[in-house]
């Protein structure tokens, strides 16, 4: 067996980006850009009013007060008017600041009497409420660096620059193989000793949250030859394969031997961790293969600690691991030495509460869980108040 840290390093050292695609910006949510993107224009493109109010020339206004004029400029309107000393202009948020104006007094700070502006504030700061040309970004500057995952605000930012298309890293196609004679679909009638299968939809949902679209689920009984047949078929259309179940050493556990039979290269088999000790990672050509335990909580833990970073790396992201924070434990916890533990936990008042029900078959204790508390293999006992790391589940 190898350590958690060794396993993570081996996986990341065996990933590579898949290629580059050119797509519309409007379709690029959750995609990772493959090259630095540079601003094509200044933003703002001109000096711009930041608030509704009255535009003035600060120095002349301070000297002699201001006279309100009937002229006004709305957002999107152009004005070539010249303004004399002491004049003011009614101006609105986003409007282009005309020549001769350098300050905007917000409308709440003034009143108008006989066309004269009367101030309600004690001072006017020169340049107040004016967005200067290029103050957000200047033409030619790097707008978004390579390896950035595109979020809704960044999609909007690209659009504000007039960028219609973007080069992004390709995203993987994933095939999920669920093994086990006892498993049936939620659409089937529950009879005898059968149980509803949940790993497939769990993994599919997690992959969809990552922006993966090409996801295919296959079911296989505890049959080595049938599993080999499915594997050889899906390898042709996969970048990543995830198998759940049959990876241990029981009589009906055929995943490991099936992968040997199809000549997959073994990178990892068994990690010093709980849950998920009998985890497999290998490659068949360029296809990365994960053999995860069948227990549902172990599937979740292994996915977020190993599959998730691998997919992030394949998609070209700079940051591949989940975020983590270190906080004090609310209660003490004991475990066996020799296996690292990933424990379902939540954050309460900046303290970590480890949930009851840490068995690898239990999913309901993910309710309200913020992530997985990581306890290293050397630990046997942690005390209340001791600082521990929690690996946070992603929000998207």
C-alpha cells in the first residue's frame, strides 16, 4: 500500500491535457482557457459617470459656485457640447463624461434653486464619481490568464471586451461502469436481496457539476468476461473510466483481474486510507482508469480526493485540488494508526464537527457536511480544540 500523498502525486504525474477547442464565449461556462486572453479595448472606453448626478469642472466650481443648465447626458448618448466655467450638466450613470467636466456630484448631495446647484455636503473631491478611461483594464493588458476556469462573471467580462470566441482545453469523456449482481435500477421493482444502485447517479451528478457532458453509465454483474468486454468497448470512446465495486479480494471481485487481463498498466493498487483502501488507478493507452470500492461513501471520498484533481488537471486548470481550511475540532476522535481517515464533517461557529456514521456504506451523514476532515495515517487520537484540516466540497 502507498500513502495518500504518494497516490495523489502519481495520478497528477500521469495526466495530460486533451487538446484545445475554439468555442463561443456564451458556451464556455466551467471551461478552462488554454491561453492568456488580452483586452481588445479599454474598459471603460471613455471617462464615464459612476453615479447619477451633476458633472462639473471641479476647480471652477469651487471658485465661483455652479449654475445648473438644461443640458443632460444619458448613458449611451454622445455630446460634443463645450461647457463654460461655472456650468454644470445633468448626467447619468454610465454616460460619457464630456470635455471640460472632471467631477460628478451625486444627486443626493445637491438641490436646485433658480437653476443654481446648492450643495448639501461640506466638500467635493476632484474626480469623484468618475470612472477613468481604462481604469478597469487597458487595451493589450492580460484580462484572464491561461488555466483559469470560466465562471459567470468572467463570461460577462469577456463579453464586455467584445470577445465572441475563446480557446479552451477539451473536456474528457467519462464512462462509468457499475459492478455487482445485487444492484438494480431505481426504476425496477425491489425484490429479494436486491438493492437500489446509487453510485452511478452520484458520480454522474458530481461530473456534471464539473462541466463534464459526455458521461455514459454501464452496468455489469459480477462476471469477469463481461467486465472485460465492456472495458474494451468503452476504452475506444473514453478519456477516463470509473469502475465501482469488485476491486477488493473477495470471491466475486473481478475488477482488478479484469484490468490485468486487458493489459492495463497498474499505477496504484491499495492506498493507506479509510474509506477506500482497495482503490485502483491505471492506464490503458492514454485512458486513465479508476477502480473505486462499491460502498457509496467510499466512492464519494475517492472521487473528490483522486478523480476530481485528475479531471481538473486533464482540463488544464492551474488549481487541481479542492480547497481546504484548518479549524479547531469540536470533539475528540479516535482512529486506528496506519490508515489516513477522511471523515464527513461540518463547520459550526468556526469549529469542525465530525459526523456520526462514518461507515463507508452510509450516505445520509453527508447531510449538512461541508467536507472531509483529513487525519493522517500516523494519528491515533485528536483532541477537542486541536487544529485539523477539512477538505471542502465544491459548490459548483
